[in-house]
């Protein structure tokens, strides 16, 4: 690469697929060739990673700079390089590094798990000219030092459901430029030099996200970009944190079909509705318990969750069958609706307000909203039950669609689940983008919910509020027969007496009665 101006120059290299034979010479940016295979990467001047970058300081007489690409195992690799020149007025990303291997490290280091994605970067320094000594990083804290710098964190979301390499590469090329990132990305937060250079975001498995940090010098009105880094928060090869799980598809497909049934005829078939609601209630609680207390694989946890959900659904149906308490059942159903409404509230930008990063404040407000909903519907239990059928059933359909095509609406409840399972998740930024598929699914959800509610209210307006309990009806019928002497069953022996009499007939011999003809006198 020919250098005509600037004091530093950076290379942003995005390695994404094994394509180029690395045993052949690697082409330089000016068209000449250099054999890299004899060079040995040195600690402090090389980096091994995807989305990696190097920043080189230029001397007074230097006119060219070369970088080399080599894989540790000698296999083939392909990458896209973006050259970023810096002037003496631009901040130097990562120049005050005291943690990572490179002396000047402009990279963003990313780690993810099921719950959160964490990014970390080294502080920057103010710019300086060629041949000059870099300013000290931590001697003074006045406005003439690096402490005046400001950092901005950006997110750039790839198209939903698009896991193609071409989409990733084109997006990374756009994200490497400061102006493009400002125009297309979403600024999450601004930091001063006194803030911690580590932040957490909610993991979005299957959704491509590019993170970028732009450092600004407010005195000279200049800026520079760190090396952008991307993640899908899942692995395309691993079976443990894969991006597409067959078990999840089966589980949520069945849930979606059940949700569609409940949405339109749930109140009419009250026992089926209670089974579905009991399934959801018990499955959620058991998944939290089994995840926090065991280290089982995801598929096993999901299977056990489904099994316990069936047990919970049967238990709820049997409790209604035996005791006939409609209000107890409506209370559980109302808590499910309250949970969903509270989750929707914190899915909005309300969830990123700093006060709700405090666990105590968050859970108190969340619980208040969740409990208020069933209390509100105590006065109108049938209407509340039908509304729950429409809203919850429609959302189950959305989750079923999410198993095949990514939608951000799944994180309405998933973010709350993550916060229950991970105590550190409260510090993560949970906002997710709403793209075209999300607006389509919101429309589908609203149409299903409204249609189901209106249809059930119309169909049930002339029927009893709730069907009677079969056990209570049986007890009432039994008492009626005991007191009604005109009923033939009143004079009929009880079942136990009939069984005992039949056994006696089989085990006892019948004595002859003697003369059976009448005597005439």
C-alpha cells in the first residue's frame, strides 16, 4: 500500500470462509507480491481472530506498509480488507491498551453466551504527528490528554433471517467507515473516558449484529473507528448452541397449533384451554428450575420441560374437575396474560431506562403489572378468559413462526427468561430492531387476537359463563337420586351392594325350597 499522507494507517480484515490457498504468495494492495509463508507472527505485532485489525505507526520516511495473512494450521482462508488512514488530528483507537496483546489494539473483543453478548475494547489516545512521541495515557486528566475523548457504541443489524456470507461481507464493509456507521447504524450509548470500556447486550441467536465503536475528539472535531465485529450469537456447526434447532421447531410448532386452537375456541372447550394454560405455566417454571440447577443439554431440558408441562396441564384440568373452582383457574390464566403484558411493556424502550437495570426495581414493577391484570378481570372473568385466549394464543402462533423465520417478537418473553436465569443480564442492553417481518407478525398477531376474541364473545354470549365441573354435577345428581322416591334409581341398590350380592351368588350354594306348588284347601 502506498502512503501519501497521515501518521497512522489501519487494516480491518474480516476473515469469513476458507477459500484462498494460503501457500501461494499474498497480494499487496499496490499490486506487487510478497511471500508471507516464511514470516513468523510475533506476539504484540500479530492477531489471530475473525474481524481482526492492525494499526501501524508510520515513520518520517516511510512510504509503504505491508500486512500479511496466514492461518495457524496452513489451511486456506478468504478475507476482505478495508484500509483506514488516520491523520495527526484523529484519535488513535486502542493506543492506551494495557490489557490485550497488541501495543496499539484497535480491535473490539466479543464474547457471547445464551443470555448476553459482551464487547470490550482498549481506550484510545489523542492523535500525534509522525516522528513525535505519543502523549502519555494516564499522567494527567485535563483537556489536553486522552481523557477528553468520547466513545460512541453503535449497532448495525443485518437483515432478519439472512445468514448469507454476501450479506455479512457487504455489511462489514459499510460498518468500517465512520460516516456509513452513523448513517446506517443505531447509536446505543455515549461514553466518556472515565466510563468502563465493557458493555453487554442481549444475545439474539440467529440475528446478525455488527458492533462498532467510534472515538471522537471534541476539541479538534475529529473521529476514528475501531475495527467492527460481528456475531450471530450462535454456531453454524455446533449442536449445543446451533442457530437452527430441530427440537425447538417441533416444540414451538406444536405450541403454535395449540395456540391457534385456543385463540378461536378455547373458552368453548374449557378443559382443553386449561390444559394448554397449565402446560405453559408449568413448563416455564420448570425450565427456569432445571436450567439453574443442572447442566443438561438443551434438547434434554426441552424434552423434560415438555413432559412437566403435560403434567402441569393435567393437574390443572383435574383440579378444576375435582373442585370446580373457576376463580382459581381464571387466576392462573390471568397471571399468564399479566406476564405477557408486563413483558411487552419492558420490551419497549422502557426496558433500557437505567433505573430498570436494577433487579429490585425491575422485578417489583414487573410483578405489580403481572398481578394487576388478573385482579382487574375478577369482575369480568369470562371476558378476561376470552381475551387471554386471543392474546396468548396469537402470540403462540408468532413463536411458532419464529422457529422457522427469525422475528424479534420472540424476545418479548425471552428477555425476561434470560433475566431470570442470569443475574448479570440486568446490565445488558435489550433493545432489538423491528424489521419488515416483525411488522408483518405484529399485524398477524393483532388480527388473530381480535378475530378470536370477537368470535368467542359472540358465540358465548347466550351460554353460561363457564361450564360446570363434572365432579360437582355428579355429586349433585347423586344427592338428587337419594331424595327422589319417584326416581327408579332411588330403590336400586348401590353399586357396592350389587357387586357384593353378585359375589355371594357365585360363592354360596342355593338350598332347595321344597314344594313350590300352591296347596288348595
